[in-house]
C-alpha cells in the first residue's frame, strides 16, 4: 500500500499533517507525531505582533497613554503571554529539524508585511522545509474595499517570495467574493500551495466581568464541508498544492478530502481532543479502507471526485444547491 504524496514539492510518506497548534511547541510531541505516522508537521505560528514588538518596542506604544481608557489595555496580549519570541522560534525550528526526519513547516501569522521579511529569511536559514503564511485579517474600516484587502494580502506573498526560496503555502479564509480568482492570484504572486480554510475565531462576552473573551471552539465535522467544496472546484483549475483543514477527525474525512483533490489533510482539533496517538488510528483506517476497496496508492485515489472534468463548475454548484433545497423533507 503506497501512501506517499507530494505537498509543496516535498515528498511525504503519507497525507496526514498535524497543523499549527500548541501541541507542536514541545519537541517530544513532534517525535510522538512522527512515531504515530505524521507525514509532516506544521509548527505553531509566530505572530506578526511578536515580531513587531521585538523590533519596534511595540508594547511601549500600545500601553502609552492608555491609563484613561482601560478597555484598550486588553487589545493585545502582554509580552509574557506570547509563548515564543523570534529568537526562541528560530531555535525551535532548528530543534525540530534535529528532532524528527519528517518535513518541518514553519508558520507566520499576520495581516501586513510587518517584520515578516527578515524573519522569513531567518526561518529559511534555520532549516525549515517550507513556510506557511497564515493571512488573518478582519477589515473593520467601512472605507476599505475588498480589492484593497486582497491587494494587501497579495503584496505580503510577493514580498515574502522575493526574499526566500522555501516552498510557500498560504492559509486563508473563505471570505472573498470570488475565492477562485483570489486563489489564482495568490499562486501567481508566488504561493506554491493553499491551505483551505482558516477559521475566524468569534469572540464571546463575560456577563459578570463585562469583558470580551477570545474563547476558542474546536472545529466540528461540519467545518470540513467548506474546504471539501472548494478544493473540488479548484483542483485541476489552479496549479498548486492543496491542504485541507477544518473538521478532519477520521480516516473517512481524510479519504473524502483526497478524493476531491487535496494533497494533504491537516489535523488539529481531533488531536487536541483525542491525543497524538489518534493519528495512528486515522492512518490504520486509511490503509484498511484502501485495501478493502482495492486502491493501491493515494495517487490513484486523489482527485477522483473533483470537478476537473466539469465544463461549468458554477452551473454544477447551482444545480447541487437547488437539488439540496428541493430534496429536503421535514421529519414526520
């Protein structure tokens, strides 16, 4: 049974990739992921705010003059709340490369150029096999257009590509009026692959303390429907690697993502809930299903259920939408 796949030009022993999470902060956890069957691993993210704080003493400017506006003190984490500084992150990349033999993908998270360029160079020199740019932004200015938001993101990719030769993946959300066009532009700007999709974490309110709380909800199986749909649409039309992320917890989920064209499946919430050994269970289920259905390789399976042969994907999507709504029946 051949489980090998290619992602960002990297040869992976299988398509199971733990995505960026607190689990990857510990080198022993990375070794356990490798032992459990991971094909590669994405390290936790280094945030744009961390880089800027160190380079420009941003904490001084964020806190200066806020004594009269207590609510502004909670906008950004205090320095001690960041788990890694830039130097520590680079040391962690180097340590991860020495700890495991599977590819190590570093991650930068932000919304603007910030101090990314120098850090991207340093990450490449530290030995990372690839770099994932997690482009996370929520435009709140009513005068900012969608085109402006997209151009800023594209400029980040262009600039990072101009300073590194590392394979480059872009993780982005689905909130675009024309996601397929944005995917095409990101690849033209220098991305080798796309990670679909980022999730916008929704805040909550504590009614006793009257504070806004960043409560993280782990993804549910329903989350995988969105990347499932868009990878099926994009594969064959966009020349790039595709990583599926969101709601993937079982070998059945992995199979569905591979069938629509994903090169790898990224797993996070399932490992946080069930532990790193769950990776081995997913891999075993994947092998068992492929043997039962007489598939000999992931490459034979990959893309077999996408829209590559569909002349008009938009018409196909519209037809499925109408069929879903008209075919639903109220329970008796």
